[in-house]
C-alpha cells in the first residue's frame, strides 16, 4: 500500500496523541519504519501494516493508504490539527 501524504499521517498522529514508537508497536513495525514513512524515505508498506496504522490513528480504511497500483491523489483534504480546550 502506498502512503498518500506523509504530512497527513503526521497530522492524524498528532490528533490521536500517538508518537512514532507507539504507532510502530500498534502497527507491528519499528519506530524507525514509521519515521521513514513520515520523512518520505519510505512511501509504501504491506496492506496489513497500513490497516493497523489507520486503525491506530482512528481513521477509515483508505484514508492514508491506497493500493500500490493506483495513482496517489494529490488533492487530498489536509487536516489541520487543532488543540481543543476543555470546556469549563
């Protein structure tokens, strides 16, 4: 599976409050592999790993990854992480 955009993965990680090490453990890969996805050094992974990454950051299947044989859409809506304050 091919990662749509490393920035999108990073944004969803921030929203989920998950770091590289924890995401690696949940996805069954190393922290270094997650780092390589985030920096663009790696652009793809096995479908089971992609599924676990999407599950760990709580997004629907196909949000972050597309099958390798499909072109990657560049006009993906980008998520701007915001921090919400607890209501008082």
